[in-house]
C-alpha cells in the first residue's frame, strides 16, 4: 500500500496557513488512491521557542530521524529576532540531524499565464527551467562559529565527502534526461580555497561517474547577473554551496514573479529508483528521506490575513510525493492542476491569483481551486 509516516512542522506566521491548505490536497489524494499517511504534528521555530524555550526539542529531532518525510512550513519572525537560539536555528538543526544534504530548488514558470507577470521581459525569461541543487548541511552555515561582542566568525569549509555526495545528486538529476542535462558547478574558485576544492572534486566525480554529462564551472557573482539577463542559458542543473544556493534560489523567485510559487526538497540521498540511486538516504517505503518546504519564509508582513500564496507549499507536497513516496502520477497531477488554475479564470472573469501575483484571491480561494482541479484530474 502507498503512503508512509509524516512529521508535519507548520512553524510560524504563514507557515501554518499554507501547510493547512496543502494537507487538504493530501486528503484528496489519500481518498482517491487509498494511500495512507500517518500525520504527526509538532513544533519547530518561534512556536517551539515560546513553548519549550528551544527552537527544536530533542524529541522532535528524534522524530525527524524516524519518519519517511518531514513536511515543513516556515520558521521565524521579527518578534523573536536573531539572538541565538532564534527560530531559524531549529530548521538548521533538523537539516543537520537528518543529513538532508541536497536541497533541490527548481526554477520554472508554474504556468504560461505568469510569464507576462514576471518582472523580466517575456522574450528573455520564457522557457526558463533549471534545478538548483544547493548543498544543505555544510559551508558557512555550520562548523564552529564564534560570536563575541566585537568579533564574529563562520568558518566556510567543505570536505571531500560533502562535495562528492551533493555532486552525485546533481549528476543523477542530469542523467534522468536523455540526452543528459548540462550541469553548472557554481563557486568562487577565483577567491575561496573551499571553492577550489569544490571545483576540483566535482570534476572528479563527473569524470568518473557521469562522463556523458557536460559539466561547466560558473562563478557565483556573474551567475547572479546572468540569471537576470540570460536565464535560459542555464536550463539544466546547477550545483552550488549552501550560501550561494540560498541567495540565488531567492533570485529565481524574483525571476518567475513570486517567491510564493517556489517549492523545495531537501534529500538525504540521490533521487530515483533505489537501483539507480543506491541505498543512501532511503526511507522505510523505498523513497528518499526528505524534508519539504517552500523556498519562501514566514512572510510576517502578510500573515494572519489569509493572503499567502499556497502554491510554493503545495508544490513542495508534490515533490514529497515524488521523491519520498514514489507517487509520480499524483505529483504530476498536483503540478498540472496548479498550472491549470493559474491559466484559468474564476466565474466573475477574474484570474485566480493571490496578491503576490497581482490578483485578488485569498489563500483559501486559490487553494480551493487547486483542490477541485486535483479531484477532477485524479478521477480521469
Ligand atoms: P519571506 O520569504 O518570508 O518574505 C519575503 C517577501 O515575499 C515578503 O514580502 C512576503 O510577504 C513575500 N512572500 C513570501 N512568501 C509568500 C507567499 N507564500 N505568498 C505571498 N507572498 C509571499 O522573507 P523575509 O521577510 O526575509 O523573512 C521572514 C522570516 O522568515 C525571517 O525570520 C526569515 O529568517 C524566515 N525564513 C524562514 C524560512 C524557512 O523557514 N524555510 C525561509 C526563509 C526565511
Ligand atoms: C531558506 C532560509 C533558511 C536558510 C533560513 C531560514 C535558515 O532562508 O530555507 O532558504 O538560510 O537556509
Ligand atoms: Mn533562503
């Protein structure tokens, strides 16, 4: 039987609002397919700080290690600030504990209708379609930090093992296409020692294990510029360090019009069937252990008003179905349903879009349109 064990961590501000809507889609899928997901709800972020004085408890970290997938909303908000431990530290500890080292952040248009809404001219941005594979458990985010009154230090370091495993995920994603997609390794090897090691080891992995994939190097700073001027030149797979991946994936949100549209998957091993991906990071149902969250944050400026765009969270659900539960048909249906909704108009002739996309719809309205479409598509 399909399904598995889920831990749901809605987090703060709009996190719970959009997670709630995404789970309604999961209800519909369970109902129609007979799949069964056990759902355990718990705290991470500011909500956990308020209740337990820690951004994530040891109990929750243990649960993260035991489930087949974690479905995450977003953590943080001005009321908690940045003094440690802040809400965001909970998410970082979960990523570290689960060893979900490959953060997949796709950049493409959720629908053709959005191309005209994107801030970049349509002829430049249409057809953009890349996957950023962000290293998620190392770099400047982790290691022995020093934080003193007048001095702060984040050691920015990578070792062979960390580079090899994330490079393999990028290679596996490229190989899912025939011919294989091109891969760009993103670094600052002109300046940073850890980038030079990164560049060399990524090349070793591709030469040895993915000889048919075209691998190129791309400096991170010029990539930031080229993503605006020639985004389709990077159609394929990009693989880069934690910090570059964080910043450049938000830029991808700007490219396609709204951060509210973008999903992400953080995986403990390569995607694909176990035979192709090996045993690394497999869960109890033969998928990849993962945490799924939108790229956007808790959006405190719009929380509590029913205005948040649920699409990033719902697309994260689709990624979860695909990578952790091998439910490819259902994942495709959720993605196509979103495309259909964004391309359609409601009864009054208005587009069904939330405010971040220039529309008048609320979270509920947008979500209900997606739910109805998913229900229809599952029937046929
Ligand atoms: P943000 O992504 O929360 O918001 C940036 C802008 O995008 C805001 O104007 C917001 O209203 C808009 N936006 C974001 N998601 C939207 C959605 N679904 N629908 C409509 N509009 C949306 O970034 P921020 O304001 O810099 O950060 C707010 C808090 O979230 C901070 O505490 C930050 O650390 C945290 N954060 C958490 C995560 C996470 O938990 N994964 C990720 C990023 C930021
Ligand atoms: C993200 C966020 C996180 C990060 C924060 C909230 C820890 O910005 O998921 O992109 O920097 O990784
Ligand atoms: Mn980010």
